[in-house]
């Protein structure tokens, strides 16, 4: 019995996302902003090293003043930790036979705030037989899940394929679409459902580059086709659902201002069109994020609020919904099974 326990493979599951500061101080914002510029912004805009500090410090001060005046505090890390605990619980409770053969530990980490994903990967490299990284954003690109992939390559180099798996293409899963739609309709308020006029839905997501500064296709993977396909699938299924109360569903992209031309289907455009077309009620659901953050519950929400519709509702991200936790645990266990089988096959080929 002791031998079997000792010989069990050890796998780590890392639940990761961008990360935002919890204690709002300028000194906390500085390192986060600098890492964002170094890791993300420099992929699309060439920034001299000296300018990184200037721009990052300017952004930090701007965020600090804005969030402080509006009494905003990010809930992203608290949600991600809750999702991590929930995922660990569902995996432990699972009857999956794999769990009799391996040990699984679920941990949280972040790109831009401690505990940093790249530092954690260095620790796990020595302690675990394999790692499954779970980026908590449904659509992958160089700016989102791609950050996790690059950190994996930086740490594991040639052994990355055999030692690490990064969960991807979550946006394509029909089960995710179904639980999203169930969640959305369950969250609708009585005031929205009782509206007699036209009701619209804005599906909010992080926008992406369409063309670079020279008008050419971006050299990095932007996830543009995936973003469009995800919206098309969700819109079609929502409209076809028997519970549907929406006259129309529109994409609401949240874009940056640098790097070139971004997607034109913005939140501002969707809200303006609904206003011009006489919609009485508008619902916003940030389907492009698994956890609420400053871009969703603060920036996007304030745009909906400022639009001034007679009835408006912001539906929070899926966050730590039990249905989401069960689905995600299933995806992770499927990946662990494939990973374990692959490693066993490699080991059987060794002399």
C-alpha cells in the first residue's frame, strides 16, 4: 500500500488569469502596470525600456485616482481564488478512476500580480510530474492564454510538451454555451422580463486587433476569428432558445487605443444603436471573461449605466457558479487523463 502511494504521479493544476491589485495603492499598481507593458503591449507596439516605466507609472496613477474617486476595488483575485477552491473540491469529489492513480493539487497564480505564474512554474517543475495550466479566459490569443503559453515555454523549454498542458479552445465547447445561456436567463431581473418594449442584449468581450499600424494583418495571433465565431454561436443559440426575450443580441468589444485598428463592434456602438432604435431595456453579459474584473464590473458597467436606458441590467460573469465549476472540473479531468496516458506511453518506450 505504501509503495503504491509513493509511486503515484503528482500533477498540479494552475488556475490563472491576468490578476489585478486588491489593495489599491500606487506602489501596488506600479509593478503590475510595468509587467503588462513588458508582456502584452510590447507585442504590438515597440516601446523603449525607459518609456515603459514612464507609461506604466502614468497609467498606475490614473487608475488609482479613477478607482479611488469611484470607490472601486477589484474582485478578480477573490473570484479566482474561489474558483480555484471550487475546482479543487469538484475534482476531489469526482469518481474519476484516474484519482486512484495520481495526486492532484489545484493552485492559483497570475500574470501581473503575485503569486506570479512564471515563478510558480519554476517551483512546480521540480516538484510535479506534470502541470495543467487553466487560463480563465474562454478565447485564446497572444494577449490572453498566449501569455501562459509563453511562460510555459520560457520555463520548461524543450520539455514543455511532455510536462505541461495548457487548456485551450474552451469557447468551442457546446456545454459551456449551454451553461452560459442557462445562467444568463436565470439571472434576468423581473424589471427586464416585464418590459413591454424592445429588449436588447450586449455580449461583452475583450476586443482584438484587426490590422496593425501599417494596415497589415497583425504578426501575432489575435484570436479574431475565434472571437467572431464565439459570438456567432452564442447569438444564434440565445435567439433560438425558448426562453429568449431579446429582440437582438450584439457584440460589445472592449478595445485598447494602441497598436492599430481594433474591432469595430464596440460596447459604445451597441449601446448607441439600441438607443437610436428605441430599445426600452438592455442587458449586458460579459461572456468573454470567466471572472469579473475592472474591465467588466467597472468600465463596461459604467458605460451601460451612462447610456440611460429606462431599464438596464448588468449580469455578472459566470464567476464561481456551481454549474461552471462542475463543467470546468470535467474539462480538467479529461485533460489530466489524456496527459497521464501520454506520459505513460512515452515511459513505456524507454529502454
